[in-house]
């Protein structure tokens, strides 16, 4: 992927001169200073939005977090609107804010307002801020705002075409996806690059995120007295067939880079049922099991990898053991991958340059295996994208005890602000 000529061309296409170790110019120094000055306000805003509970299903809470950010964005000249989604979708909708600028490259800044869990209030402990969403990703949305405010204070925000989209259902996207993600696709089609402020991981940025989908394996076999198993009349039963298929997934696809297939739940027996992620089963030891059902996920770095893996999985399924049948079904709600591209690499190089010039050290690409799927995958096929620009977090994401490093906010916002300034210059 690291094709230098392609990178150089794209860098030019993005309007980014990015000499390797240039100094900051006077404007950039002013931006960096304004970011640092904005730290107390950023911390106060983080506390305010973390203390508004906003798990995806709490649409009023998500909307309230959106209103808080909308107010801040309007204060620096953005016009804001709320994108409503159909009521049946049971999702809050999205906040969109536009600078209205016309000069230079058009940037789309992404983040989300919702959280997976709820209930942990903002709590400061030294340089750490604990609370639901501090790391994923209210901290990142605050870093985005801290960067924009600094650009505004330095007088370089006006006239730059910057669009902010904070989605209300990143953690559990409304279905159908075409409806809940359509507005983002529209904005991406009118943009030249997308920057997403999900949590930064160990000083890296993200040029690739794997896509994800779910699958269900349903297996049928003959039943009868257990002594008949392995025989021609009864065959192998459903449990052996399910085990064969899953073992073959690992044996034949398990070594492929960035491809993972995780069977998360399995039931089998004379009676077996699975609803979402909860199953029931029963079967006496002297009876051959006629039913087995398994469910799981699949993650992939490109649509090509997904297609190829699906084909091989189906081929494995079709090699049935005697007197068994099986079907493998994939869900409709796939999160597409953010496949690493030369355009994404170019953005990373520009961020790396900004970071070095700020004296903040180099920025490397995060291994795509170290991060789950995200909203940016829906638009990554349309334009150069970079993710992981938010605050540095810690603790288990999607689990109690998450925190963000308050001391990461200013450096991350400085990097992002100088990057945005250079991209739109
Ligand atoms: Zn997130």
C-alpha cells in the first residue's frame, strides 16, 4: 500500500505541501497556543456531556448531547441542523454542522454522540477522566471541538469548508443501514477527505478498520438411537456436522491476515433454538442430535476479502457429512471495512508531519487488527479517510471503568488543528 508516487500525487491533490520537518508557521503556532488555552473549557465540556447519559437507545439523551455540541459549534460560526430518522428506527438522528466556507479542500469531521453503556458519571482522578463515553468517544468529540475553536480563535476557520457530523447511533446503527447511514454518504460525496475522532490508541492513527458481519449456521441431521451414529442409515448427526464445519473454518481460513471468524454461541440436540445471542437445547445421551445452530461474526479488511471468505465458507458447508444438511446465512447489517488506501496513507503522513512539527513525535498507523469496525467504513470507499484522532483512552472500551487521559486532549487537538489547517490552506 505504501506506493510513494501515489502518495505524492494524493498529497498534492489534497493541497498539502507537508515538507518533512518544516517548522510551524506563525499561524500554526497561534493555533497550537489557542488549543492549549482551550484545555479548561474542553475539560468542562467533557464533564458536561459525559454527565448526560446517552446510550444509543436513550434517544432523548443522545439528542441532549447533540444539542450541547450544536451550541458550541454555533458559537464559532457553524450552522447546525438535526437529521431526523424515521420513528420506527428508534434512533435519535444525527447532528450536522457546516461552516459554509467555500475555499480549499472540503473536510468531513466524524464522531458519535451515543455510548454502549450508561450510568458512570464524570470523575476526575489525577490526569484521568473516568465515566461512560469518556474514551468512546465524547472525549474525541471534545478534542474535535477544541481544535475547531482554536482555528476560529486564530482566524482561520472562516471560509474553510468544514462539515461536522456527529451520529447518534454509531454503537448500534439504526436499520436499515441505507436509511441510518444515507445522510453520511451524502455528506461524504460532497467532501474531499474525512477525519474521524474516535479514541486514539497509543499515539497511532487509523488508516484501516475491519468490516464486520454476523452469520448463522443451521444444521439438520437424522435422529434415532445413538448406537446408529456413524452408520449409513443415521449418518453423523447434526452436532458432528456443525463441529466439522466450524473446525474447517478455522483450519482453512484461520491463517489469513485480518480475517477472523468467531463462532460466539452454539446449541445442538433433539431440540435446539437460538434467538439472537441466547440459546436453549436439550438432548439425551442415547439419542442422535437432529439439530444444531451456531452464530458468530466475521471481520475483514476489504470487501474482496469478505466475498472470498464467504465463498470458501459456503464451500465448506456444502461438503456434508453423511445424512446431514446445513445452511449458512449472513446478516444484512454488515459494517463495511475501511480498507487502507494510498489516500488514507497520505492523510496519515500529513498528520505525522504536523505532529513532528509540533514536537509531539511521529504518528504510526495502527494495526487494523487492533480496532473494531466503525462508522467511517460506510464512506471509506468514497474518499481518503483517517480515524483515531480523538483523545487517548484506556480501560476496556464498551465496559465499565473506561477513561480518557485529560493530558492527551491538548496534544491531540493541536495535531488535528494543524492538520486541518494545512489540508484546507
Ligand atoms: Zn466509538
